[in-house]
């Protein structure tokens, strides 16, 4: 019997997800009718969902076996009173790969001063501008969770010395690890490139403030693919204006989309990227969705099912 | 007794080399008087040299024990009739590290479309532009010598599928290796990013010609840190103009410095870098110089001594 899956993760995502989902269903040997409109809600077996979807009343979907979220975050659906079926969040193994690509790519961009080469196509042969080697360029990784560790390992493999910092002490092979307030000062003081991959908590709020920025060696670089509130925006702009910080690449912001009038957009020493460092990739996430449908049909427990009482 | 080393590698290099050399001599426990002027040539024990140096008549240096070249290439000194002392070329282990930095950095730059982010700071949040993962982006490495293999290994470690090509068959772990003309066509047809690290020979001349460029998938990228003559410049510009090739980053040229009027400089789809991908780094090369002076003083054979009959 055909399984009916209803794509309710937003009309703007449908073009990118349709093919990957069909391919993943075929790969898993599942006979799924995939639709972005559900004429008969009672015929729907699975809802493929994203927070912020126009679909908020789930009560007509009386035979739905699970809501399968395409994002990791479920804050905006878990409390929905019409959610009476299991909810699964997305744990996409490619998130970590995408983050490693982003962090390594932007670290090497700063390391090689690629921006200066892109901008400096003026016919002047500046042969004297040879960058140091990776092993001469210490990189600080603030945050040593799963993503921070994956990035630290990739940077180490490439030859960069990695200075790790976390709120509570961690031990990561090959990384010079520090913790606590003193450890942060020492880590920042020795880094030429700082990557912030900390979780957003009360303690990490504004961790990159005027004092932290002043601790850096002059001309250091900052990459923030972690969380917007880690950064004190005004302090960052002040440090960029004086040249204390040479450049910043920011992927996350206090308000997203970053408003067009925010000074980050126009600042010559800032690159804004639109929260893409660890975006769900349809091709890999579709396989997680397919696996959960297979499990549902086989009566096996779902992957990543949310405990609605705990909220994650 | 103090050893006298005469720096004759060009006045413009003296500021960058002076300190690294003194540090390397100290590290090796050598008592060296380092000078960029040699009032008494007969007092000079070692000449630190670069091809193109104003010093061409070596005959007054009657007590010189060796000429220590700071470059790998010795074509412009090996035939000098006044060269009667041993000549050593530079084999700097950091050359390979610098090349890996350059190749990995520019591959990731293309992979992440970093140029578009740098240029696109217009306040528009283009969240839909998520790059594929490294494992979905095949990179072709043309040339599997020491540098090509080092770069291939770094790209593999990062997750990129690597398609290797060499004139004569090679076997590199993890790399899908091909050789010969048919192998080249197949390699190019499947690559999204092509890196050319071939030696300059009769056979590799213009290997990236109109036919090779037409074989690529539309929108591919080219990185040439190998040799200028590998590329047919006119064919490259034609392929960029039609969009068949999306962008090229070129570090080496038929004529260097690349003349200011060369169309590569002004082309919006070309980044010229000034032959820096595998530049000698004073800090690491100075240690090789110091080791050779130590060997000379100890009566041990020099490292990388040139066979002047063979010419390398």
C-alpha cells in the first residue's frame, strides 16, 4: 500500500526538497506518494515539517504516524497543542561536514589573505606578500562540542596549531585546551584567528566583548558560525574600525535575516553570510526522513523522537 | 673561529632573511658573521645566493666553501663559468606545506563560493544559497608528483573526492587515478574543480587548451599553481568569457611578473596571485642553509648539492 507523505515545510523549500526526498524514498525501497498539498488530511501518514510552516493546526491529520522535522530546532512546534502524534527532530550527519567546510574555508581565506588577492587585480605583482605556513598561524576554537571538535580536528590535520577553549574543561587530542575566564584571556591573546562555536547560554552571551577583543593580537580575524548573541555587535564594529580586528566573517546574528540597515552589511571589514554554515542539506536530510518512515512502517522506534515534556 | 656568510640573494630580500638566518645559525650553535656586503671576498666562507643576483662573478671568492641557493631552481647559476665551488639548491620542506595551504584554500574558496559572499554585501539575505558538501564536489588533480600527492591527500582528508591524473600511471591511496590522453578526458569530464600541478615538459605544454576546457562540466573552476605554459591563455579567456569555466586562479605565467597589460589582470573571472603558492619561506629555508653550513664546517657532505653536469 502506498504511503502518503505531506510536505508542509514551506512552499519556498519544496523545489529543493522534492527530488532529494523522492530519491531517498526510492533508495529505501519505500512506495511513497509525496505531495505539497493534502486534499484529504486523514489520508496523510507522515508530515514533513519545518517550524514557521503555515500549517499550525495538526488536528485534521487523524491518521498521521509522525511529524518529521527538517531542522534540528523544534522550539516552535513542540508546544503546539494539536501535536498529538510523535515529533522527530532532524539530526543530519552532514551538518558537521558543512560546518567543517565553512570554518576551514574561512580560516584558509584569512590565512592566505585571499580577499587582498581578489581585490588587488591592479596589474601590480606583489611577490613579497608570502603568507606564513599554517603551522605558524594559531587558531582559537571557542567551544569544543561536537561541531567545535570536528572543526578543531580538521584544522589540526591541516597543520594549524589549535587553541581550544570551553566553559568547562575538555580534553581534545592535539588541541591546547583551556577553560574558565583566565583560560579565555590566554587563548585569545595567542590566537591570530578566532572561531566561535559556543552554545548560546547566559554565560556565553557577549563573550566577544570590548575586553575580549582588546585581548587579541592586533590584526586578528574572527569567524562566528555559532550564535549571534556571542558577539557584542557595537564592540565588534569599534574593534574593526580601529584595525584591532582585521576582519570578521559572521554567519549568525541576533536578528535573522540580518536587517538590511544593520551596519555589518556595509562595513568594509565584515563578511555577512546568511546562516549557511550548518544548514540542513536536502540530499542527506532526506535519507534521515526516509529512514524514519521506514521505521514507522516497520513498527520500529523513530530516530530522534522528541520528548515533548523536556521539549527536545 | 667565526664563519663568514655573505648574503648575495638580492638587497630586496635582505630585510626578510636577515633575522631568520641569524636565528637559524644560533639554533644550530654556529658562530656566523652574516653580511650583505663583502669587503674582502677572500674572507667569505659561504655565499647565500638567488638566481638573478647582481653577483655574477664568483672568482674573487677564492676561499668560499659553497654557494647556497635559496631557491629550488638553479638554471641561471649552474652554467656560470666562475662557479668553481659546490652549489646547493634549496629543498625546503615548507614548500609542500605552502602549496597545500594554497590549493586547499582556493578549492574551499570555490567550493563555498566565498567570492559571491564577499561581493554580495548588499543587505539581501540569500539563505537559499547553501553549497554542496565537500564529498559531493570532485576535484581533479593533474600531476601526482610530491606536491600533487600532498595536495591530493589534504583534499581527501577534507572529504573531497579526488580524481588524479598523471602522464605515466601512478597509484595514490584514495585517489581515483588515471593516465594518458583518454584518462585525461575522463578526469576532466567528471571534475568540478581542476588543479594543475604538472611539471613543464613538451607533453604538458598547453595541456589546458580549448579541447580540455570544453571537456569540463559547465561552470567548473581552475587553479594553476604549477607552471604557466600548462595553460593556453587565449583558450582560457575564451572559456571564461562564455561561462564554460566559471573562474580561474592562476599563480604562474608564461612571463613573470605577469605584464600589467595582460588580460588576466582585468578579467572579472580571473584571480592572479604573484607566484606565491610555493614560495621559499625564510624561516624554514634558513634552517636548511644553517644545516649546510654545519655540514660544511664538519666536513660532511652537503644537502641537495647540484650535479653541475646534469644541471640539477
